[in-house]
């Protein structure tokens, strides 16, 4: 196909406009800004970080819930519900900007957490890290911590901007069922007690939880009230959920 002078001019202008838009978009971000890519909702996805005018991914080496919490809070969410490794939300492309991220938890930006340095990594995109954030900053959100897979762990509940555990007094399979269904699983296989998945720290938010089984959220079940408990973290409740995947 032969291009006339008008066609060449049109193509040149189009290329200029594309470049201009890319430049403007790049200038609207700052180093260390984050975005989530590949999730089914805005509050979940592969974590990507902006540096030197380019978006890149984060390697899942050392990636855990504390790191995910910092990422979610930076993005404006209340915290992290779960953390995902192995390119759970698909593989990115281009640079892998951060590796061995190990946050303390008080950082306001993920880039402030200890890491190997920008662009220093030994990973492939099959190790891209991801998160599921709490999308409503809401009290009563749940997450599972300390399990060998995403569908099991110590049950933690979000309240007043802080994650805390649940005491195992009265904790049983009906309660675990409600917790698992709230988290999107089909139900519970078991309801481990006595900090089976390790002891939490900080607040113990709920005690004497007794569900009927019809509740859609664990916080709607009968309990002693937020923060009213007579337990230690040695009594932290856990679940093993039915994972149809």
C-alpha cells in the first residue's frame, strides 16, 4: 500500500499524540506509586510499582501479609485480606522492580520497606506478587494467617483500623463455616483451636462467638462484644476451609 503525503502526515501526528499521552500519564505518577492489575475487582490484583517512568512488578520472595497490608493501605484500603504468590493474578511484563520486600508494618509506602534495591532481583514474572485488599475499610472483614495455603489459617478480623484475633471459647464448626463462607469458600472442614496456626499479636477482638449458621458475616454472630474477652493468644481460633480450586 502506498502512503501519500497526507497519510504520512496523519501517521506522524498520531504517533506524536500517542507519545504525548504516554508522557503525560507517566508524569502523573511518582516513584513508589502502586497499582493493582489483573484482579476481578479493583481491590485485588498483581502489585505493580512505578519507578523511572515505568511500571514493574514485585517478586514474591519474602512476600507476606505484613507487606500486603502496607501495599493495601498505601492504595487507600483498610488492609490486606490475603497475599498471593506465584503470579496468581497473571504474569506481568517488563521490569521486576522490587525483591525481598520485608515490611515492619508501620510504613506508609511499600517502597519504604526494606528490600534489595530498585531493579536488583533474581526472579521471573512467574513469581509476581499479588494482594486482595479490604475494599470497604470495613469492620468485620476477615483474613486467614499462618496456614500452608490460602484456605486455612488463624482467623483475624478487622475493627477500628486494626486486625485482631478471635478467641477459641465456644469456637466450633458452625462458626468456622460462617467464617469460610464470608471468605468466599464453600464451608469449613475443621475448626482448629489453641493457636493451631500460630499465635497472633495485638488485639483479641472477639470471644464466645456462637453462630446459628445462617449469618453471612462472622461479626453478625452472637459474641461478647468487640474487644471484650478473657483470653490469651494461645487460644487463637483457626479454620480449614473447603477449597474447591
